[in-house]
């Protein structure tokens, strides 16, 4: 679940970053739509492999979108928080 929420944040970053462009906006919006549609299905039925597959696709699109903007505010703050203050990104051991 936490990895799915993280991917949703990345999809929003790709749309709202100062360096957003047509590709990042298109990919980020599509990623968010897929993730939003399927995350509750995965939470309520962890063995719903079709929904899990869609979460992977949405996460992939979010990653592609972020590659086109170079990072947003959440990405920029997560690295120093992790390195200097040992703040974890998500919860250790939690996946879709």
C-alpha cells in the first residue's frame, strides 16, 4: 500500500513540477488515474492480481513521468531526510 501511495505522489509531482512538460503531464495523469482506480482493490483483496498488475503499470508510468521532470519537491526533500536523519520513505516491509 505504501509503495502505491508513493507512486501516486510521484505522479502528482510530475504534473506539478516547475519543469513539467506535455509528456510528464500526460504520463503523470495517466499514472494517477490507474493507481487511484486500483489501490483500494489491492487493499481490500490482496490476492487480486489483476489490480496488482495495474498498480505496477501505474507505478511504471509514474516513474517515466518523473524521469521527464528530474524530480519534484517530495523527491528533493526525501533524500536529505533519509541520509541525514534516517527518516524512512514509507514503512519498511510494506508493499502493495
